[in-house]
C-alpha cells in the first residue's frame, strides 16, 4: 500500500481516498494470497475456499491425466 500512496501525487483528498479504496478492493477481492492457499481473503471469508480448492484439484487431475496420455502416445510413436 505504501507504493500506492508514495509513488503517485494526489492533489485532492478525495483522490487519495478513492485510490486507497481501489487498492483495498483489489487486495481483498482479486489478489491471491499464498498464505491462504492462493485464495483471496474474500473467498476465505465467505466460505468459498473449499469449493475453489476442490475445483482446482479436479482440474489438476484432468490435466495430469491428459499430459500422461500425451506423453505415452509420444513414447509409443518413437
């Protein structure tokens, strides 16, 4: 947040307040946090975390299966 405040010039107090509100919204709703399993704080707070992690695991398993199949088909063709 320091970078937001210190790197830009704000000529009106409202400009600074708006920019800080934008940053807080980004930080809580769109930025993934490694310390909470790459979820957003909003996802954890509203209880969506487990569902998201389960969906990611399903996607991961499908991807690994597809890659394994692709790799094996290349090995057989060599």
